[in-house]
C-alpha cells in the first residue's frame, strides 16, 4: 500500500477553514475524502491508543465519526468553532490532536461517577459539552472563562499561546498531582514562544497548586460554577497574583525543551 503523504500546514489550515465555512458538504469532495484519509493515516491509531489507556474501546470508524461530529457541532458559532480555531494556530495538527483527545474523553464519559468522589485529576473528564448531568460547566466554557481572567494580567502578545496552552491543559487532565515532567514538556511543545517558567505558571493557575489544588485552580472552580468571581475567593485571588508575578518573572527564562529537568 502506498504511503499517504501528510498534509502540509498550509493544506491543513485550508481544509479546516473549508469545514468551518461549508460544513458537511466538504466531506463529499475529493479534498474532504483526502482529509478523512489523513485522519486514518496519522491520527486514529494514536487516539484509539489513548482511549485504550482509559479502558475505553472505540473503532477506527467511530473515532472518525466523533471527530467529524465535533468539528461540525459549533460550526455556525465563530467563537466556538473548533475547525476555525485549529486553522488559525501555528501547529494545526498538534492542536487538533489535543482537541480530539478531549472529544474522546467527553465521549467516554467518566461523568457517571458521583461528583463528590471524583478527584482533581479527573475533573476535566467529567466536563462534557452538555455538562447538565452533574451541573458542570462545558469544557470550552471553562477554558474561555479561565483565559478571560489570566489574559487580564499578562501582556497581549502572549494571549494566543496561553489560550492554546489552556486548551491543551483542559484536554489533558493530570494523571497524578505531581505533574509528570513529560506532561509539562508536552505542554511546552505546543507553545514554544513561552518560557519554561511561564508554562509552569499557566499550569499551576489552571490546575491549582499543592497542597490546596481545589482552592487555587481556576479551571476547577469554573467547572463547578461558571459565575465564580476571583474577588470572592481569597485563595484564588492570591493564586492569580502569584501567577501574574511568576509569568512576568519568567519572561527572560529558557524556552528550550532540553532545559526541562
């Protein structure tokens, strides 16, 4: 079988833009069929492997169906259209992959577990697009609300990178509270314009800091209450202040992946 050539970034952005503009009709075209071929050749196996790690079995065709359904679900809302956002980022395939992981997590639905028994590391798995079963805020809204807060205390030139990083964090809940070094490096790979210290600062304000992760996590708080105000919580306000200081101090830090230790 001939090897399928991988789409260039330009071609990738073009097909995601076309999906955002034209919707399901794209998949009736030759380029749409080529895009499906790309999914099978370069994405599906990794996504299915990730699902198996959670104890979740899904076929190749089902994986593609989940992807297409999510790409089309919010197409008419520019602020929530994943295809349009993927088309705009520096590394569209990398961002697409982390987004698709989140879609599969939503499909899996750990949400059947009682909320009071769920640890912090699982909170994003509980957050589905609907969010109604447990009264949780939809994951996209959690990211938007978190970004709305942190964007106020960082320079605007970092906004795109920080927003992408927050989406990655939401789509990749920590497997343990120690935040494995590989997890941090993978996050930094998505946004190389940030320094190591800045990536750590974003992870901490999003996920929370030990020993009181629940009392310092913006994502965790917005998951439970989309009307939450930082000014109403002393611990979150202090965490935001620490984030602001750490992010600014990290401006001159290393941006080299090889410097993670």
